[in-house]
C-alpha cells in the first residue's frame, strides 16, 4: 500500500510544478531520477510512526513539527508524534538515541554534540557522532541595540550591562563567544526574555540588548515606535575572522528597513537551524523525509513565517555538519550538490558514514 502511495506521489510530482522543489521558480517537471526513486520507496513498518523532538509548545519549532507531520501523513502515511523538545541541545541528544525521531537544532548545538565540546555541559564531554542533517530551516540573526547613541560598536559593550536573552538560547552562546574572541568584558550579563528589555533600556538599568532571532521581533519594533534605537555595529573584517574561527556561524545581513532606525542592511552573524535524524535511519526513509519537506515548502512556509519566502537550495550551504546519505542522494538527484557546504559528508568530518 505504501509503495502504491509513493508511486502516486511521484506521478503527481512529475505532472505538476512545485516551487517548493525548484529554487528558480521556473515551470519544470521534477527530475526523472527523483521521481523514479520516490516511486520505488517503501517505508518500513517500523517507521510508520515517528516522533519529532521540537521546541516549546506554541513555539516556532513546535508549529513546524505539526505542519511537517501533516505533510508526512499526506505523502507517506507516516504518523509524526510532535513532542515539545529541549531546544537545540536536547533535540540533538534525542536524535542520537533513537533512529525513529527527527529533531530541530542549530549549527552550534550540532557542533557541540558531534565533538563532545566540554564547554557545553550538556554533552558531558562525550562526542555523539551518529546524528545527520536532512534539510535546512532558517537563520537566526544576531543584533545588538541600545538607547545610548555613544554605544556604536560591539567594543563599546565593554563595561556595560548587557541582556543576552534566555540563558539556554543560541544567541547567548554566540554572544559569549564574541565576548571571548574580541576580549570584551561587560560590567554585568543579564539573562531575560526579549520582552523584558524594553523597560530596562528605558529606565537605564540596561545598556544593551542582544537579540538573536528571525526578524522583525515585536519587542524591538514596539520599542522603536516610541524611542530612537541605536543598532550596535559589527566590523566586517572582524565578523569574517570570527566566522573563520567558528565555521558553524556565518556572515549575514538583516535587510535595511526591517526596523524604523535600521535604514540600511545591518551586518550580522547567522546561527542557522537545521532538521536532523539518527545516522542509522534507512537511506530511503531519509530520502522520503527530505523530499516531503521540499515538496510541501509552500505549506510549511505558511505555518513558519521565518522560512525564506521561496524555497532556495542555496540555504543548504548554511548548514554545518554531515548530511544523511539518503538526503545527499536526494540533493544529487535534484542536481543541487553544488549548493551544499564545502563539507557535507560524514567522511568530510572524519566520521564513518
């Protein structure tokens, strides 16, 4: 029955345009190699029910898991149980422990888990090398902002009181690495919700807020409606040096006009999010899961506004870590291996396939 469903899916894909599959948006049939592969996939019974390790209930990752589950049910009759997850690190651990899960993480958490980074307490100093990437999600871009016009560059954060957001957030990890790399010593570091920064900036108990997310964020937008907001600037050469030292981050820009007081593109650092699975997942299952993401991109974008407006295989290059062989085969059949990062196989990272 599942093989018949797969054949019907492949036939529909060959007969119709899907901008979710084609990054250039031009009308074209799916490559024959993909259609043939999909038509011959039969999902093993043990993978007819899987679970997604996502994020807090009601959050972006949880919403994505629900939407993606609907796509898998439609495409492959797979039931995806959506479980609130423990953030990027907790989800990495989940996927390292079972072959029947997918999870959502970020490049930094992936690197920490893969290498057993002792500075990341959750790893216990033990590498977990059995996690692989299926498909990219969206980037979270870092910015700093203040109400003090004298705070112009990140070096002006030295001796200041800075809010880094939630202590377990990706932006806090990134901010602390920036402090170490550029020898910046804030007077005080506060960990608090983004929404709590507005009053603290206004009453002077906080000098600078750190924001790492998809943009625009409502707290910053609301603040700029009543105050002049100064966005603290990065230096391009410094950003490039930082990203060379920490390749799981990348240089990026927040588009100008995103906020009232940001008329020009804002140089930023991107910590990218990806969808992961266990290395033991069968290649055909990984292929099918990857194909369903791209084939249903428009529907997923409608549920997760942080995704790029159009499906773009160029986003693959932002992922850090080894991809699953089944996903690699899909991208090969799609003819987009040239969009992959410089390192994307297990062997590239010194791991077994």
